[in-house]
C-alpha cells in the first residue's frame, strides 16, 4: 500500500507530482490505471479499504473511492462477501464522517453509497436509511453526510429532470416506493430538527439538509412538509435578517417545491391558499426580492389552476385572485435584475401565459399590463457596462449584441401579445418612454435604445393602415420621432434603431406629406447619412434608398435640397485628389446605395426633361471626367489590381450602374431618348477601363467579379436592345476571352467537389453567362458573335451551350440554352443559305440527337417534374424550328441516326415524321412524349452522349 500511495500522489495534484518529471507522472498514471483495471476485484476492494483506513492523504482516499465506484458500476464487484464488506465499511465511514473532511471526499463517498442503495435497497439490505439517519439532536457532520447521500441519489437516479432509461426508471420507482413505506416520515422529522438545531450553530449543514428536502418534496407525501410545523419554519428562515444566504435560499427552495407539487387542481388551490395564509403580505415587492423563486412558482401554479378550472368555477376564480395578489412580488423579482435568484425564462413563461388569458382587460388588469411592459423594458435593456463595446462593436460588443438579440425574441412575442389585447395601453407606455427620453438631457443610451426598439416593435404589431392614417397615439408619436434629437444620438445603437424605427413608420408620410421635410432631415443630416459612425452612415444610405422607393413622387419638390445635401457624399467619387495607398475608401456598397437613391429620384417621370438632363449632367460628368483622368494616369504609371486607382475605377462603375437603375427603359428609349444618349456616352467612357485594363476587378479572372460586370451588361442589353450592338462588338471579345480562361465543363460537376466556395462562384458565373447570351439571342444581337474579333470564340461558346442544353443538372439553364439555339437558328439559317458555315450540320448532328432525343430518354429526365415539362416543350419547339429551316436534312438524320439508334419501331418513326409536318404543335408534343415513354424502357435509359 505504501508503494501505491506514493504512485497515487505522483499521479495527482500533490506537491510530489508538481516536482516530478512528465515521464514519471505518465508512468505513475499508467500504474494506477493497471492497479484499478487489472487487479482481482476482491484484492482491489481490500487494497482500497486499506488505503482509506491508513493513508493520511485526501488524494489517496479519493482514488480509492473512485476505483471502488468504477468497480461497482462496471459490476466487477459481485461476490456477496465482497459487497457485504464494502457496505459495512462505507456505512461506517458515512456515519462517522465529520464536517471538516474535504467536500470532494464527502461527495465521492455519498456517490458510492447512493450507487449501493440503487443496487441493493431494499431487497438485499433494507436498513440503509435507518443506518444513515443521524440521531437526535442532529450534528453537523452526520447531517451533512446524510444530505449528500440523498442529493447524490437524486442526481444519479431519482430526479426526473434528467433522461433515464427503462432500467434506471424501474430502479428509481423501487427505491422511492420503499422509502415511502419505510422511512420518509423519519427523514422529514430529521430535516425539521436539523433546520431548527443547526440554523444558527451550523447554517451550512442546515442549508444542505434543506436542499436535500427540496429535492424529495416532488415525490414524497406533501403533507409531511406542507403543514403547520414546516411551512412557518421555512418562512421564518427565509425572511429572517439573521439567516445566512444559502440557508435562506434553501428554505425558499423548499417552499417553491411545495407550491410546485403536482396534484389535483382543487387540492392545489387549497395548498396555495394555505401558503398565502401562512405568510401575510406574500405578494409584497419586498417578498418578491427575498423569495423570488417562490412567488414566481406560486403565480405560475395559480395561473395553471385558473386555466384548468376556468373563471366561472369558484376555485378557478379564487386562483386568479391569489395570482393577482402576488403579482407585485413577481414584478419586483422580474425587475430586480438578479439573475442568480430569478429565472427569467420562468418569469417570461408565466407572464406570457397570464397575458394570454386576457380578452378585454379590466382597469386592474390594465395596471398589471403596465407593470409587465416595464418588465419587458427592463429585460430588453442592455447592461451599461457594455456601452463602449457596443458603440465600436468590437468582439465583446458583438457577442453582447448577439446575446441580447436572442434574449429579446420571447420578450418581443410577449410585447406583441400585449399590443394585441391592449393596444392603447402599449401606445401610452411607449409614448411615456419617448417623452421621458426626449425631455431628459441625461437619458442613458440603454433607456433610449430600448424605448426606440419597443416603438419599432409596435410598428410591427399595428396594421399598415393604422400607420398610414396615424391611428391612436401614432399620429402624435411619429412627428415627435421625426424631430427627435436624443442626447446620446451619436451612439451607434441609438442611431441605428432610430433610423430603423423611422423607416418602419414610412407609410405615415404618404398621408401626411407635411412631414416629408422632417423625414428627409432624418436621413440627410448627422442623424443619418452624415452620422459620425460609418456603420450608421452606411445603413442610413440603404434606408434612404428604401424611402425614395416608397415615396418617390412626394420627394420631387425637394429634389434640389436632397442633391445639395448629398453633394459632399457624391463628391467622394468625383474627387481628383488621388489618395495614397493607406487611404481608407468607403465601400462600394456605401456609394451604390446613395447613387441608386439619386438615380431613382432623378428618373421619376414627374421631373421635367430639362431638370432631368441638368441633374444627370451634374452627376455623370464629374464621374466620367474622373474615369478619363484615372485611365490616363494609370496608363502612365501602371494599374495594380488592389491600388487606390483600381478601387476608384470600380466604385465609379458601380455608381454609374446604380444611377441607371432609376431610369426605366420606356423613359430612356421612347419618351426621352436624349437621356438614353447620355447613358450611352457614359458607357463609352467606362469601356475605356475594360479595354485598357482587362485585369481591373470587373474583368479580372475571378468569377464573383465577372458576375457583377455581366449583370451590368445584361441591363444595358435589356435597355438598349439592338442599339447596344456597337458596344457589345467592342467588349464581347474581352468577355469571351476571360470566360474561356475560367469556365469549363468541370464547373458542372456534382458531388462534394461542387460544394466549395470557388465552385459555387463558377456556377454562378455560368448562370450569369447564359443569361447574357440569352439576352443577346433574344434582343437581335446574335450578329455580334459573327464579327471577326468574336469568331474565334464561337466554337467554344457553341460547345458550352450544347453541353449545358442536355447535361446540366439545372433544368432552367438547359431551357435557356435550348431557347438560345432556337433563336440562333432563326437568325442564322434560312431555307436557301446559312450565315455560319457548319452551324446547320452542328445543329442536326449534335444538338438534335443529344438534346432533343438522348437527353429526354435518359432516366434522369423526370417527365413528372413541372420544370422538366417546360424544358420538354422547348425541345419540341426546337424540332419544329429545325424542320422548318433544315427540312429533309434534319428528318433524315434524326430518324436514321437518332430514332433508329434507340430501337424506335419504323411505324413510330413514320408517325413522328407525320406529326412533325403537321401544324398542331400540341398534338406533336403529346405524341413525342408518348414516343419517349414507349421507347425509354427498351434499354435507352443510360445513353452515351456524343
């Protein structure tokens, strides 16, 4: 044993271990593991009992107890003599335990005794609890040890708060039933004696005894503790100023256990009534602070009784009266901010249930709703200690913001419930918060932020019509909000929620146009776009864009004022002072939001053509001059991808794109073509960037950036149609060369490799490319592909389109490619001549066979899928167009090499020809679908595409 003791000390946290080398400690750990796992069970038992009896070291005692627990749990100790020796030794240790021994040893001993009880009580040894029960008068050591055994038994077996398997549940039921029959009343008497005797002499021992009692209340006869002996004692301990905090908390826990005891609702009403009678003023705020768990549990149980029995039942009505009597205490507990004693989740669950019972709140209930709103406000408020972190939004601030967002979810649901049952009360409460925040120069960030947040949430709860008309107090609150300037408006949290709240009530301005100037002030002064915080400024730009979209025509009278207010923001993009490499640029998102808003305003048809041209000239000319200057300077000095000049060029392109979004196609092409000419000239200037610096972001070989540029080109095509041919002829070779370098059929791959970020970007680029080609084919721009500078890329494009048309897993992309081919056939082929040599053969031998036949016969083509049926219709149309343009060449090849190759009977092939020649496209489609369904089972489900 001496050797083992030395090794255990080396393997533990003893001074000897601290002085030993890592290799020695590792060897000691291995030795201890072998001694525990490889020793014969009887030898291990005697070795451990000897160590407990003879060693003075707590580390040795713990190792011995842990090894015995492992051996018992793994059923290595099974011999009756061994178990009898273990039982007698442990009971002797437990009974003689003194309060001075380390808590971790007492806990481990208790855990081991509890395991023996589970295995042997009562069928092997029925006297466990009789032996362990401390004699009167209770002494601290035995009382503490007995309580720890009960607590370990509860944790490891009896408690229903943890999931248990069927074996554990059966063992728990056996132990509980036996204890109820044998010794629970004696144990309850011991708890009372321990509380009375030790509350002053040893409060810690008394507290652990009452904690054990609390755990047992849920399954013992409640009358053993819910009586004139225990309940007054519990209240006296809980309320006495001289009670130690752990002891007072344990007494409150016992009372909460009594209140929460499961029973018939009528019996529960009687129990709750008795608790109320035992402690006068239970519902006082002072009691709420001292006995928070009790008053919350009491209120929740009273509410459940009321819900079960109903308001018309006498006991149900009494339950509601008792609930309302303790509400002041509940509110005091909820508002205390004491997270240790108050379970905010339980409070919120109760309050939500209470509000849900209200239909037409009485005056008294309206008062309670006001207090509940205050609870919501308090629990939704940030802790001032994080104020600085939330302003700069560092790591700590971000974590706190995320935590509060999660915490507020259920609170917001409760707030909406109050708004639903008492909208006037909710509006009055928020009005008070806003007035208080505005009237006090010392209003805190946290108070203002939560007031505005609740006002925002009110906007979600009321209807759009109520906002528009300004129903209730909204008509007073919104104007108050628009002119508000809070003392803490510079803080990021306040500024952001203020802007979001103003935006939420935007519809109010549609009916009350006199407040539009105030709205513009919010976005354009230092509360919005000109706020000192860049994050706030960026968000303000986005929200201003939404305001412009919502109010458009109502903003026209203020257009000069708006543009003047935004002059400094717009000038960031027109400054001719090139910054050095360390200069921080605003992101393209910042600029794009402002420019989109300005474009929307200028593009309104209510703006006169002269004004439109004036504003657009003032906006576009500086941008174009900056592009020209940048290009000249970059040609002289070179242009690196990440240089400030490259970033400036990208920003300008994005800004111009955003401006163009505000002008609809009809306006620039039909009503006011002079505006369209201005945009075309601007595009010519921008093309200098693409031609001179193909490696600049919009055209460099990165899929994500290329997508942005193609989207811009697609918008140009849709706006200018064939008028954009000259521009496309100039830029298409650049586009095609870049795409050929980064796109291949590999990007169509499936499986895990297709789920990488890079692969997803490539696939997005492919989708955008097909949208681009589709726009060209459907807007009379296919001739661009035939220009001398574009011809070299034609074969690559055709092969990519072909592969996509029959093989891509995205059905909608396949449909787009089929439509592209159909339009190209119409544009390039006639009955007499072809514009593109070889294209007719390509369509007949490659497209017709692979796309129109093999792809629909493949087992992956689902004729029950809606999108697949749409694609099937496009394939049918393609065959009609090819027959019209190619005639017999198409028919001969399709029947001889296509249908014959897939074992189509000659009579069906003849029917195919006759249906194709006919004028009824629906009849041909129906026949072709039946043909596919008939020949697909003949071994054509997995064809090798050519």
